[in-house]
């Protein structure tokens, strides 16, 4: 098969950037990204390139390719039929109901996409799972396709997990550390792997394309995210020890990161990791281990999540503790709502948890984020799955009444701002929840003068210049550093 046409089902954070880069690097291939959401597709097609997701560099790639060999459409059936290769890039959130609630991934979107492909396809196809899925999902997709096809159409199902990180997606896609393709170890399976590999070879050196069996590929994606999340939980665990002893977690991270066996990346202590992948994938791994009757392995990985919950709660408690053990009716400015800088994505953002914990104590919140829309913030703070989530990721069902109460609470306590200085005026404290570069450049003297005294600065990302904040007069608290009496005195050169 010569690949001339690719269809991607799902125009979200994975499908959109991935297919834009494939289109840019493979001008000989027509790439169509389809979605159920007309609104999303309209945004991808908008004249002013007001794309549905914010990702540095994405707009330029879309400008270069859209209408040339990159198309966005809701005509799913037509695109599936025309394609040689179909990527499935639909969402796989953690289940919020039924068996595996709060831990297993919800595969209903994947299954719906697979059934649609089976019903529509009239020619042979390679179906590629790009979304993070549990081990053996390819097998389930294969069974759905096989059981629902009557006209002799043949499918090969490949696992090709995406390793891009939001905020650096375009660079990650253009220069990946590796591309992983898993396939059935049969002659037709291996042929399909080679065909997908050929697409990537347009811009990626062959030696960076790793070919494995399907299950290794599926498990490697979960393992990679679990190892990365584990590093953050490990350094966050150390941050608690630092705060208790007087060691500084930045110095510890630097000291251990220079060991080439450890390396310096992913050792940035914070108020906890967020994002659509880490928690979901580690929980997915825990669920898999339990299903495989490996309770010790499941408990080991569960600790990565428990440590993250602990870190979020611990930092919120620090804010409350420093503000004389009560934040009721105090104004606290939240700087950053996205789960990391350079994205407008808020899924599982630690900011949501911070806001929730502070609202539970009756604090008034002024929220500013350079990319997240007001409606998204309100939705996240009132959404049942977050507002009703208890410790350790277990859910309790909310009644309509409870949800209404959340609405009332949020509308009473939360104000959202488009300008950081306005958000900080009259505040008792601010909390940096996202590491946006612009927060380092703010005029903190002006901010100090506009805040109530004593003015508290809580740096949940360790990005600010703490010495200069202390010199201005702020009481500064951060992750992984013990505050002593000395910290309240001006720094003398
Ligand atoms: C992650 C993986 O990095 C990527 O390979 C995979 O495809 C999807 O999941 P993403 O969630 O987009 O990507 O962002 P990432 O940069 O990994 O950050 C995740 C969270 O960890 C963020 O909240 C970030 O702020 C936090 N983090 C990261 C830390 O707290 N400390 C660090 O040292 C690194
Ligand atoms: P991710 O971060 O995994 O890309 P997103 O939620 O950003 O997740 O994107 C997933 C997209 O998949 C959404 O835009 C959603 O509308 C779309 N989607 C879900 N199910 C289907 C389906 N059966 N057919 C087409 N699109 C789908």
C-alpha cells in the first residue's frame, strides 16, 4: 500500500498538533482531521486562525498547510473511507461511574470510533491507536472491527502512542526522542508497521523509530508517564523533608540531577503535577496491576498519586497556616490556572485543587491566567468530578442540589480577571500555581503597594526572585524551603 491519505478521528490536543505536523512534513499525503464537535472544527477552520487549542508554533504550521494537504471536517464517514491510515485520537478520560470508577480509563469514545470505522470502511485500512489506552486495547479494537465487518475489508491495528508534552508539542513532534510503533507479529502486521514507519521517515531518522509488539508499545506509554510522574512525586516528597529540615529542594535537585544516571529533568518541585495524562495513566497502570493480581505493584504506583494529592493539600495547608490559620473572607489571588505554562489546558490542574481547598475555607479568590477562558475556570470549579472529589481520587456522586450549591459558592467567592495587577489589588496573598514566564516580569513593588499588609507571596512553582520579594516587604513561602525568622528581615548585600 502506498500511503496517500490519512484520517485522524479526534481534533483535540493530540490529534490537532500531531496531524498538523504530519501534513507539514509529508506534503505528498492528504491529512484530514475529523471531530464530532462542529464548534471545534469551525475553530480549526477559522479565518483568523483562532484555533481551539493554544500551543506555541501551532498556528504557523496550520497556516502553512491548511487547505493544501491539511483539512478539518465533521464529515467523518467520508474521511474514514478515503483514508489508508486512520489515527484514533479521541479522549480517554478516567471513568467517573461504574466498574473501575476513578481509576480505569473510559473507553467509550474509542469504542464508538472503532464501531464507526467498521461500519463505514469499504477498503482495507490500518487503524492506529494514538490516544493513551490500557494494555490490550488494540486487541479490543481489532475484535470490534473484525466482528462488525461484513464486506471482506481487512484491518491492521497498530499502537503508536503520542509522547508530546503540551506547551512544547510542535517541537516534540518535529524532533521527537523516539517514535514507537507496536504491531501484530505477523507478516501483515509487520507490513502495516513498515507503512506507518514510512510516514514518519519523511522527517525522523530511522534509528529513532522503535518497532515492538503491540502490548510492549501500549505498556511503554503507561510506563513512560508513570516514571515521569514518579520523578515529580519523588522530588515533591523530598520538598517536604526540606521544609522540615532547612535543606533547599532546588539545591538538592541540582545536586542529584548532575549524576548522569539521574539527569536534571523533571526534578522541579511544585505544588503537584497536573495534566490530562499523568494521573490518568498511573491510575490506569494501578488498575491494570490489580486486574492482573499484582497488588504489591499496584500499591507501589498508587503511592505516586497519593504523594501528589498530599503535596497539593500540603501547599494549601501552608497558605492557610501562614494566613493565621484562617482564610475566611480573605482575598487570595491565584496566578495561573493552566496545569503548566504555554497551554490553555486545565485538565487535572493543581490550581483547581488549590482553589477548591481555599474555597472550602471560605476564601475569596481572584483568578488570573493569560490563556484560560473565564468559562473554563467556572466549569472546572463547579464541575462535579472536581468539586465533589474527595482525597485519593475517590468520587462520591453529587446530587443536583449539591451541584447547585457549588454554583452559588463559586459565584459568591470567585472573580476572574484579565489583568494581573487588577487581580492583585486589595489581596491578602497571592499563590503562583502555574509557572508562566510573565509572572517573573511583574512589577512586584507596585503589587506590594496595592495589597493588604502583611502581604504574603506563595510561590508554588519556585519561579520568582524570593530575595527581591523579601526586600520589598513580602512574606515569602515556597515549596521545599523552610521559612525562618531570617526570611522576614531585609536581605543585606
Ligand atoms: C506528559 C508527558 O510529558 C508526555 O510525554 C505525554 O505524552 C503526556 O503527558 P504533559 O502532561 O503535557 O505531558 O506535560 P508535562 O510537561 O509532562 O507536565 C505534567 C505536569 O507535571 C505539569 O503540571 C507540570 O507542571 C508538572 N511538572 C513537570 C512538575 O511539577 N515538575 C517537573 O519537574 C516537571
Ligand atoms: P486529547 O488530549 O486526548 O487529544 P481532547 O479532549 O483534546 O483529548 O480531544 C479529543 C477529541 O475527540 C474531542 O474534540 C472530541 O470531540 C473528539 N471525539 C470523541 N469521540 C469522537 C468520535 N467518536 N468521533 C470523532 N471525534 C470524537
